[in-house]
C-alpha cells in the first residue's frame, strides 16, 4: 500500500485493492485524526499500526467524507474515535448501510469483519474542529452524493476533497448541477494541495486547470446526452461518446475512469428520459 507524506504531520494512504481510494491521517500528540478509511480491513489495519508506531496514544476522530463503503468500511476499526460526518451521511447509513454492507460481504469475503459504524457528530453546512494548535474546516460539497464534504487542514491549506474532486467527476449517486457548484466552491477555498478521493494529489499549480476541466466535462456530457435524447436515440449510443471527446483522459485509475464516464452518461440519459415524459 502506498503512503505519502504531504506535510510534517500529515500522511495520505492509498488502496491497492480498489480504485486508488485515499485516506488521510493527521498526527497530533493528543490523538490522530483520520479522514476517510480504506475499503478493506487489512488496508485500514495498516493505518492503525502506523498511528501506533508513531507513539500516538489513540485516534481521536474519524471523519467520513460521504457514506460510500470504500470510504467508511474501515471506520469500525477505530472504536475509540468519535466519528464525524454530514447529517445526510448518517441518514444514508441508517437507511441503506446494513443492506449495502451485506451485499458487499456476499461479493467480497475480505469484508467479513466489517461492521457498520454510524457518525457520532453531524453537521449541515460547515463545522470547525480545533485540536491543540490544529484547526480543520469541514464543509458541505454535494454533487457526488448529497452528503459529500471536504476537509480543509488550515495552516497547511491541504484539502481532503473526498469524491467531490476525482480524476473524472462521478454523479450517478448525486447531481450534476450541485457538483458543478461544489467545484466552484473548491476554487474559492484556495487550497495549496488537494487530496482527491481517488487518484493523485493535485498541487497548487494544477488545481485551477483541473477544476475548470471538470466543470467543462460536466457541461460536455450534458450536451452529448441531450443530443441523443432530442433525436430519440437509444442508451446503447452512449458508448460512442468517448471520455476524451468530453475533455478528460482515459488513463487515470488504471483506466477505470472510462467505466465511471459511461455510468455518468447512463445516469444523465435516464434522468433526461424521465424528464421528457414528465416523471420525477
């Protein structure tokens, strides 16, 4: 598993097993802060051991950027920590978390030791967490999902964006217009570095161009899908809309972005077809 040090006391861990999912650790003398967890128990166990090996007595907080299992399934392995998330994250986990976990376990035996852990502390728009000399600003960034948040480590100006920022925007669980607005919000935060929910870190000189490219991509897929719906085309035609024709590379995440792109197109197509016949 890859580990990267991004500041004196801040580390990022990447999953080898699932889509280069990222988790962050802020090491503080009184207790670590973990931002998201990794998909499989053995990966999160590596983070637990790392914190212990640094002589940190406990993990004080785990922050979940949204309810998806690749970011939350490791939360249960920090039993002493307070868990923080958006209010809608807790609601989603209460509504469908157990069912989704059972389905995941049926497909991946490595998840058998995972139990659902609900957030202890929730917020709606913004929250500030102060521990010692450190301040973390948590803010709502919906669009990938309704409950998505970002976590800015003030001072270092490092933004853990969750899946609000990814190598390709991903909206089947969320809303294109909301994500567009959240990306604009990310620009106003003036981060020095963005740790994406999946994939490589964005440095200051890359952020504006990457965000602009993501917004352009969201506009491009809307235009392409609208054209197919307008002329009565079929969902099968979506495969002809290449990701690079929409402004994003097919290379990141070992090519997984092309599958995410197709899922985006399908979600928009079905949404627009429903709208065309007047269904909600």
